[in-house]
């Protein structure tokens, strides 16, 4: 079944390159990014895992844990990790799930429920739908789902940008406009009345249209 925004992210237990995890317990009271890969030794994913390792400190700074997933046994991740380090200069410094029984991929709607068999026989094209990014909040709800084709590398800087927006809007009654970056002006949430907005934003706001109230980003 498809997973939707606002739903509870399915919990699971899995073996990873850093030992077994129970997903919700592993997330704890912070945020998490789960990003998936159709097979080990796929070229686009090799560049992605290396880049993710190079910016892990940015996720750490935002209290966000990251975990990869590949439809291969955990033991097979070691050789791929060495390739990633050689190619990109950054070895994975986060856990990678071994989803050899497809359990997590099916639980998150990335593969059909009937999928079975030897994962080492399946080709990346067989698993091409396992190219997702899930952002999960401290409440264990799904906040963002991105699905990419195999031929297009993911933009993890964009994932960081969205997390900045999600964390800001979780704590303040605002929304972020098109192409927003941390520090830019924001929009007072539509659910906030003008009377309530005057209390929240005593310095006022710009309003090019009655429904569009623009204020500096709260800190």
C-alpha cells in the first residue's frame, strides 16, 4: 500500500552495517531520513551515498539521523562502501540496511507485496522503484516523500532545505514560499487570523494580497 504524508512511518527491525535496529527506537526524539537504493554497486547511488556522507554533519546539526537501504544482504555492503570511499572520498558514516528479504521495501510501498526470491538475482531495473527519500519527524509521522528515477541523482541539499522548512514551521505558525532558504522571509500561516497574527508578529507584515502576509523569519 502507498504511504502518505502525515501517516505514521511503519516501524521495523532490520540488520544494518552498524548492527540491528528497531526503527522507531533508533529515531528516538529526533528526525530521520531513510533513503533507498535498488542494488549495491549502482553508479548513481554510489555518488549519492558518498555525498550523503560528506554532508552528514549538516544533518547532525539539525538533529536528523540518516539511514540508507539497499536490497542486498548487509555483508555485501562492505565492498560497496569501499568503492564509495574510493570514488567520492567519503565512506558511508551512517547505517545501511540490508533489505535482502524486501521487507522494508514492501512495508514502505516501494516494491509489490508479492516480491520474493533471491535479491542477488534481481537486477537494479527490477528494483527501480526503490529510489525514495522519506523524512520522518519526532512524532514518527512521514513529513516528506521523494521518488526519483534511476537515471537522476538525488538532490540532498534540497532535502536539507525542506528539513529547515519543516522544523521551522513545526515551531512557528508560518509557511515558507517558493525557493525559500533559511533566513528568507516567510508567510504567516493561513490558519492564523489577523488578530492572532498581531500578537504573534507585533511588528506587522507586508500584505501584497489579503491572503498573503509576509514577515521576517522567526528565530
